[in-house]
C-alpha cells in the first residue's frame, strides 16, 4: 500500500498511518465541515455595488421578466 501524507496547518507533512486517533478524528471533522460549507447554496445576487453610477445603472436596468416582454420578436 502506498504512503499517504496529510499536510498540516503549519505546512509539514505527516503520514496518515502515524496520526493518532484524536488527530484523525479532528481531520475528519474538518473535512466534513469544509464539504458542508462548499455545498451551501449562495444567494443569487450577493454583491455590493460600488459608486453612484453602478447603482443608477442597476436601478434603471430592466429585470429578466421585463426584458423578455420587451423583446421585439415573437416566437
């Protein structure tokens, strides 16, 4: 079986087979926690406008539904 290393917070590598049970437990908890964070859906429009011109453009821009209704061609 090949040797598998875990890169610790301080940057050093440790053989997974040499990790004690508490280190393995904490590593598994960290992996689970990070995977749950990665799976969280992000809100659709989570951003911050910088400046008055950006806010004015955003306020005047038609929404998706409005833009579709104003489309000049019919299907």
